[in-house]
């Protein structure tokens, strides 16, 4: 089955007065329908910008400078060919018809992404009526049905609630129902559970999995929480300094990851086999200067496994396949294999 | 590893801090005349104790009152009821922080210090690091001149920063470094108890690990006690000797860390542990998905406030408040059925906390 979304060598740079920040610097991945791709990285790694560039909502002064974002046409629609979202203007009618219709997004804090002066119902109905030709009454029925599907109790009445009248978990459910009401093929979820409590987070993850089974959309799940990523993803992308360090199926990544960065990241979370009150493994140093352009491995200098090998510093960045759906961008690994 | 830190019992009178039946109700006012229409019972009868040099973890979901407890200990809020017994290290008799006048509180403040969640908001952007660290020492007339400079240098090195950092302003530091500065400031007056309210929640995991290591190191060197407030069970488990688990203003379980994770006696503890996402996909654990949201502290459900979400709730739970009872040595639980329920611990649940 061909992937519904293919991102090829995406580069998003921010042109500031002080210099150029290469927020995303050559990222390649693809997602299939019904599958979830997890994107994990620390703050400042560029993971959110990847999500934003697919919807073409990268904030100024950021620009997509290179790469392709290929959206496969809908099944049965033979007339249209594969669409490159990079070639579509961000303010064009075409792009507006894609946002919400084909690609939808849910955000971290639903309080900031809903309009506080409109009811959640009117916002869901607006999304629906923009993209499909339905009457007001029918749109309302669909919205009620959708709110029920995401587990909001008493949807007939809650549809007229304002965002502030709902709890955090309920707001996130309303957000999900708004994103899914047009039955998009791709759902981008940018840290959707970060602001929620553990018990509510478990509810939302469960809900997303069930909805994916029902609607079959592809999910791009962006998070900094390794546990959440392990829970929901089929494949995982580990991002660091705007680059993919490792890509692997979820089981492979958490059991036998290759990249020293992935390993260091996993080690720094206290787990069941970490002795209590022992020293946790840390990653020394900080992210490289954002304005710097690094040809080799961006993790060079913080990596404890390469021992300062000049190969790591000088070898150009390259993602190499080391196993089934398993890619690593570590010069030493690639040379060894 | 820490033999001198033996687990202490609730009624131990040598405790550094002992909180008994602490309550904080915030009035809800409405209308033109600010009529009080109800109370938010943020903290509703919490008791625990902290021994010298011990770490107590206070864990719960947002809105359960854990931060309010920390603020009452700091003296930022006056408790509605209950007492906070603190034993000053100078050998004098213990005092109730909940009842004393602010003027009497002042000489005690150096002993209890706080580290906040957001290192971007808790440091004054107009002061250099030197000024930030000097302020508590100057205000309390602890040191001046050469002595002051020596102490500042000692502090900055204690938290793993360099002397040349002292002339910089907070904006020049990363989140992890700022949190180190907050810790240095809190340590300036030789405290005996550090209240750390979500000290690593704003940080990345690799930086979080650095701060946790630093906190453990400092505890070992200085022998101070921590009240570690967090919502992260994995971190609490790693850090604390004993744990207080709160739900809507009340303590549901209070036990040594090992017992809480391996033999939980409250259904909420069990569910919470099963909900923590695991980084070990092969450990396919049983997920206990709770219905609904945490209760509203303004009108908490009658009886056990957890009963509307509890899998094991029975008739009695909806109208009788379960008391906090000792079910095992040092293990206190507030559940009517803590004896009869067979709850699964962390290992059996397959959660990789």
C-alpha cells in the first residue's frame, strides 16, 4: 500500500537578523493510512515545525526552503495526481481546502486553539460546512454524533457549551472531534496529552487508537514523552537538531536502538530496572548553537560512544538502512555495517 | 545505600516536620457584595511527617491540592485548620507554623526553602546571578564582605556551575542551568527542608536527569530533607523514601515507596500506576482506564471522593468517608475495602515505571 503522505528531504529554515536557524534540515519519512508515526525529540529539536510545515502554517520568518511533501490523492479519485504541498501557496484557496479536509491538526492546549467566544458546536459546524455541502441542521447532527463518538457525555447539550465550560480532558475530546469531523486522511497531533493528567492522558490515547481503527486515518504523533510515543506509535522518528537520528518500528526502537542519542535519551528516564535513588544517565552539554550549520553528526561532542572520532565530525549526515524499516544516522554504525 | 535514613513512623516526635489534619478552604465569592457561596476544599485533612534528611514524595493529579500543601508549609497560605509542627535544628521546642505570628515565622524561614517549577519565572531577570544568590544572605544578615563572596562561590560550585557565571543575567542560561541557580539560592541559608514543587516538569528528560542527580548528590552531602511534589510517578519512585498520594484534597495512600508500588492498597493507586505510559512495549500491561474526570474540589462527591471513578466501588463508598488507616507497618490507606481487595502492584501490572 502506498503511503498517504511522503515527506522528502524537508528543510525549513528561519531567517532571523542574527542568522539562519535550520529548524528542520533534511527530514524524510512517510506514513501509511491507519498507521501512527511518532515523532519524538527534546525541546528545540524541530519536531513541531515538521507538523506545521505539512499544514503550511510555519510561522514567519520560517520558510520551507527545500523538499517535497507529497499527499496521495484520495482513493477512487483517478483524475488528480500526487500533490506536492510545498508547491501550494500557504494562503491559497487550494491549501485552505486541504486544511481540515485532508490534513487536520490537534494542539497541546485546546484552550488556546478554540475561540473562547464561540460555542464548541458552532466551531465544529463551521469546519464541516466549509468543506462539505451540508445543511445547518445536518451539520449539527453530524457534530453531535461526532461529540458522542469522542466520549463527551450528553452531546446534545454540550454542543452549545463554550470552551471554558469544559474540563481539560473534555476540551481535548472536543478538539479531536473538530479535527475528525471532516474525516481527514491525516491527523497531526502535536503534544495532545502534555497538558493533561495521567489518567486523562490514558483515556485520550485509548480514544485516538479506537478512532484510528474506525476512521483509518494516518496519525503523526508529536511528543517529547517517550512513554506516550511507545504507547501509540507503529514507527518512531527520533529527531535532534532538525534531523532524524533514528527511525525504527516501535518495538525495535525501544528494545535494540542503535543510535547513541536514542540510547542516552532512553537511559535518562528512570524505569523499573533503574535502581532507586541511583544516579541517572545524563546527556552532557547542550544543544549546538542554533545558528550553526553542522555537516557531520549534530550529536558529536555530547556523544559518549564515539570517543570524539573525527569521522563523526566530518562525515556528512546520512540516514542508512540497518534493518527492516530501521534507519540510523550515525557515521560509526553505518561504517561498521 | 542510605542506612542513616531509616523509614520513620507517623508518630515519631523527632520528626523535622509533622503535618496533622491540615485543611485549606478557599472561599468562592459571588455577586456585588462578594457573598461566600461555597468553599473549594483544596486540602481537606492531610497528615504526614518528614524526618531529617529524608525525602517524602507528594504525588497526585492536577487540582489535588499538592501545591497548596507545599505553600502552607512555606507560610504563603494560612491553613484553615490543622497544624504544621516544625522542629528547629537549634534544639528549641517544636513550633506550629500554622499558628505562629509572621514575626515569629521570620527566624524560622531560613530552615525551610523552596524550589519552584518554572525556572523562567522564578528568577528576577534584572538581577545578576551574584545578586540573586547574595540577596537571602544579605537580607538575613548571614554574611557580608569577603564571607559573602566566599559563600556565593561555594554555592555556585555546589550546583555545578562556574564562578564566571555569577556576573550574568538569568536570560543567558538554559532551563536546566536556571533550575540549578534556583537550587543554589534555596541552599544559601543552610536549610533543613527543601520544598521542591515540580522542579523538573519544565525540563527535557536529559536535563531532568541532571537535576535529579544533583538533588540526590546535595542531599547526600548536606543531609537535608526534601518534600518532593510531582505528578510524575516514575520520578517520585526514583527519588522518595516514602510517598503520599493525594486525590481531591485528601490522602488516599501513604506508604514507603517500595510498598506503594509493589503492593498498592488503594484502587486509585493501582489505576494511576497502570496509566503511566511505558517505554517498554514488550511489557504489555493491563491498562485500567478510569471513567470521567478527577472530582471537582468545590463539590466533591459524598463519601469517598474517588467512588464515581472506582472500579470496585460499592454502596457504602458513596456515603461514608473512608478514614486513613494503618493496614501494615507504616502503610496507611483510605479505602473501605483495602483488606479485601486484591490489587496488582507495579510488577504484575507490567508497568515499567
